C-alpha cells in the first residue's frame, strides 16, 4: 500500500457512513481489497471464523473474479482468503443461507440479495455492513439502492445498531452536473461523510512524484543524403 492509500483507508474505516471519491488510476481496487482484509482482521484474532457478515455490492462477475485472483496472489490474505466469497444465482438457496450463517465478506449482486432479504433468508439485522463499489452508478431506482433501503429499515425496526455503509468511486466526473447530484447520491447511499482524493491533493502528489523527477531529453536525427533525395521525389 502506498502512503496516501493508507490515509484513505484510515478515514474510510473510521466512518460508519462514507463516500470516498478517488482520482482515476489511484488504486481503487487495492483500497477496496485492503479495506475488506482489515475488516476481516478486526473481527477477531481468528479471521477464518469471523462472525461479521459484510456485503460487497455493485460488482460485476468479471470484476469479482479479478478481485478473487488478486486475493489468491496476495500473501497477506493467506489467513482469511476463504472468508471472501462470491455468491451468485447459480448457488442454491440452501448454500447461500449456510454461507450467510458462517459470516465473512460476500461479493453478491443486488438481484440475488433482494429476494434473500425479502424472504428472510438474510435477516437485515444480521448484516454488519456494506461496501459499495462504483458508487456513482447507484441510481434512485437501482436494485442496489433498494438493498440499502431494506438493510437500513430492517436494522432500525430490529432496534439494533445500523449497519455501516462505505462506498467508493473513481468517476468524479459522473458526480458533476448540479449541486444536488452529489447530495442525492449520498442520501441514496445513507452516508454523511465525503472524502475527495484527486491526483492534485498534496498527499497524493507527493507520493506519486517521489524524491526525483524523470529527466526527458530530446534527440533529433538528421536524414541521410539518400533519404533527403527520396523525400524530394
């Protein structure tokens, strides 16, 4: 992890409801995976048997497989890589129910979560928190927004602490257009805190620039007499 990524995670994991908007190519996947790993680690000393249930939503199947590949290649995940799972519609209802009981972090689509939440197979009060990937794409009528409403209303009715919501995005331009656009997105996500990490932010700029800057030299080569004659014709 780079120093500015550690700073991002410090504020990201302290908040119970936050939207972190990063500049492009600043390692949003690395930050998301490290946040997941730290959440599993904070659940107890034995990360293989964590009782926390955390959902990672708004992630395509292709990206989910890429995240799993990175986890399998990272030695830091050795003790808890089996606690990060992909739950798809190909799994039976019984298999998903058993996975929810065991706990861990689940990469799961909203179209799978909605029937599980409505049927009670996944009680809203059992969910510790939600990580929202590509937060800029969560529309007012999207299934992801519906999942968040179900989780918040379910935990409130149960009289327990509300689950945390931590969202990330690297598409700042998608949040530009009107003053209310960002506010409405944060309301849909049920978050209050906002962290902006553009490339021009001092911590990011100092980290990317490093102690020395690359030296650029330009060399001009003259054409040979034969090449000059060919160009004339």
